[in-house]
C-alpha cells in the first residue's frame, strides 16, 4: 500500500495518476470517512485505520489537516487529531509514504 499525504487541493490526485498508473485509487480521502467519537482517540484512530484499509486500495490519500493551526471548534480539533493519528497508523503499515505539495511528490519512505 502507498500512502499519499497532502494538504487539500495540492494536486495529489493528478500526481497519483501520473506516477502510479494502473494503481487502484480510493473513492475518498481519509478525512472523508465516517468516524466515531470516542473518549479514547487512539481507539477511534485504530478503528478508522481499519475502515480505510478494508477498502483494499493500492493508494491511500490522506489530507494533512491543520498543519499546526488549531481549529477553534472542538469537533474540528477532534477530527484533525483523529486524521493525524490515523495517518501515523497507516504510515506504519505502508510500503511507501509520499508527501505532495504543489503537485510535487517527495517520497519520505
């Protein structure tokens, strides 16, 4: 599995189509999945990671939410934290991890 991390609207889908032709691209990004609100956010992240991996896509797209900007809204903070923790779990399982900015990919593993 290949994990692609990017901010929103950074050209990640075009990058994937150009650099990984023939790979199965998921219908949605990690931050678009339904998630449960758990008191234990690590448990929620593990559940979300399982849900994402059950789709069996060759590529997983994950938007980096926030990048240090802490949302005022409590639900948005929870969601950003959840997606961040989930991306860490997915990165542990991924064969390759890439970051895409301005349509340019950089392999970090």
